[in-house]
């Protein structure tokens, strides 16, 4: 039964947001496009808690702090109480701070086990896509080519989109909390020199990546962050506090108005000075300076004259994405299937481009991929992994030797490192982690709990990595000479008791070396699946 109420949790670097909605009139829509373009839910409840889950860790933002974790758990307990009151199905998304934290899985596992909330960590690209979905619900901009700006605590997302399609999306590791820790004494003091250093750093990170946006152009600029709402609040509530918590959804401000406000903010040299500015939220005062610098750099670099404020952002996007996943199957539209296929093609293209950039032997890697997918399909009734797992195996097979670029002897370990840090567009952080682990274990040691990259996975993900890496290991052996001698593989049951014959079909020369390598490597998959595999060669007729 499909849920009627959905709770979306946005676990950001600065704040955690909860929104609970009631779905309505979904049966009148005929396509996903109509869902995206129409406002089809009623907001029942909103809550925001300033958490700053990694604040106080100095310049090292790789770890969630103990204090930050406690603040996060307290906020999530409050959220869970409201979610239960409204009897809503929860979808939780974590962004920059949790995405990058080395101890993120301990936190995620604790929340799942103790609060029953499953947190999905998304990539910067996916974060931008979800924000765009949210904006489409809040503002009448579906038919416009818009530039979206979201300045978060840990990262800034820029996106150009039209009619629900993403034309460009970029995520930059400059956020208000991150820069406060890097440059501004944890938000207590703000010297002129520190501001100049911060602005130089932001320009270095952002400006070199703006050419695609300039080339595409945009009709309207939408800002979704607390930073941008703070600018609107300072502009529209000067001298008055009667609307202190107004979101200013749909309001606009010009570059001249922003210049006036930014001068006031950037002239402050201490937290006390900032907190004395009328209408500035005390909880945002610590991080308002770097947030203003980021917005200033973007507006000046792209010559932005006007920004429209959107109170709809990531959490509303989470809801729309959930609706698509829940109800999308009911539409069965050809164009949706085509869109999914296009996404897979783009992901494959991105993987191949990454392989090429590291001089991977693509002829070998694509042959290994062919063999691996064939073995996956033939053994599917035994391992019971799904189509998503098959896709991850495909990408890992193409990239398994990428580490040769650094070292032949330890290339499996370097393959993990390169894949993990390559920022593959179109993939979630979890998908990238699993692909990297599959490639890591295609040779030498098998997955072990003492390996931190493996230990951080969930039990389900560990099983997936174990089986897929074992298939990849066997497939790599079946392409031992890099000669593409094997043309087809067939696995048939024989004699019961989980015994199988794996027939290796070839056209020209008997793959004797491949057979020898496979005999050694098959033992791992046999043990994992509790089966016996007998290898046989069979020559195909011309």
C-alpha cells in the first residue's frame, strides 16, 4: 500500500530540516513530468534544528564531532516523534558533512538501529538534482531555463535546468560552515586579511568551473539556501521584527540591494558586531561572513542582476523523488524508460572517460566486463542479486585495472583510491564506494573486516561486494592473456548438490592459460555461494 504521508529529512552541514506532507490528487496525473510541474502535496509540519554536526573540529572536517553527533541525535529524536505522530513514511538524505566524514557509517548505523531512520548519503550532483525538484514545486519556473544557487554549510551547488531536465550541475566544496572553520576562528573573529584570503580561495574553487553556465545562459536565478533567505530578511525587515521568521518565498533582491547588505556584513570584524545587526538570526551570525563571500563571488562572476528566493529546496525535492519512486511504476510511460536508459548510458560514458584518462587497457577491461556479466547472469538464481548490483559490477569491471596508472604491483589498492576520489558524475556516494570496493578485491586479499573500506559497509553491501568481487576476480582470470579468447560462457546444473558445469566457449585457440587461472580463482565464489563448479572448454563451430 502506497503511503499518504511522507516525511523528508535533510541532514545538512549547518542544519537538519524536517518537512511532513500529505499527498493529494496523485491519481489525476498522467506522467512524471506532470508530477514535477504541479504542486501535489500539502505541507503539514516543518521543523529546523541548527546542528553543525562537524563544527568545532578546527580545520579538519573529515570527522563528525562528538558534540555534533549528540546534537544530531537529539534533533533526529525530536523529528522521529513528530514523524510517528503524523504516521508518515520517512526519507532521509545526508549531504556534505556526513558525505565526507570518515566516521559517517558509525553515525548512520547508530541512527538506523536506535531510531529506525535509514539515512541515504547522496553525491553533490544528486543533491543539486533533488534541490531542483523542490524548486519546481515552489515556484512557477518549470518552463524557464533557471540557474539554481544553494549555499550550504559544507558545499555550494550550482545547477542550470529547464522543464525538469538538468543541463549542468556542479557541487563545490565551499560552504559557510566549512569556510568558517578554515578561515574565521570558529566564527568569532573576522579580520580583513582573513576575508581576503577566503574570497581568493572561493574564486579559485568556483570561477574556473563557471564556463558551462556562461555558455548555457539562464533566464532567472533562484536561491534556496539559508544564506540567501538571510539576505532577504535583512533587506525586507529592517527596523521591524514582527515577521522575524518569514521565509520570503518568491521575494526578489537585486545586485544593488545585495551590495548594500554585503557591505554591512563584511565590515564586521567580530561575532558581537554581527549579532548587533538588526534581524540577523543569531544562529547564522557565526557563518554569515563566508556565506556572503560565496554569494558575492558567484553574483559578480556570472553578472547576476536579480535573485528570486525559494523556501522550497532539498527536503521538498526528497518528497518528489519519493513520489516518483513510489508511483512512477504506475505510469509505465515509454519516455520514462528511455530516460532511465539515457541515464545509464551517460553513467557508462562517464566511467569509460575516467578509464581513458588513466590509460586503462579498454579492450581487456571490456572483455572482462563481458565475461563478468555473463557469469552474473548465469549464476543469478544462486546469488539472487538484483539488476542494480549487475550495473555496479559492470562499472567495476571497466575500472578494475585503473590503479596501474600508479603501481602495477599494488594496482588493486590504487584502483580503490582513484575510483573513490574521482567524483564520478551521476553516481551516489554509496554506489561509488561499492564500485571501488569491488575493484579493490579483484586480486590478492579477499574482503576482510580489518580493512576499513570494507568494514564501513552495511551487511547487505558487504555481501554484495564479496560476491561481485569474486565474480570479477574469476572473470579477470578468464582474460588472463588479454587475448579475448573466450566468446561465451554457459553454466548448467549437474548432478544436484549445488554442482555446476561452467562451459567456456572459444573460437580459435584453446584458452589454456585462462583455464588454469580460473581453476585457482573459482574457489572463492564456490565458498561464498556454497557450490561446486567444474570448468570445461568447448570450441564453437564457425
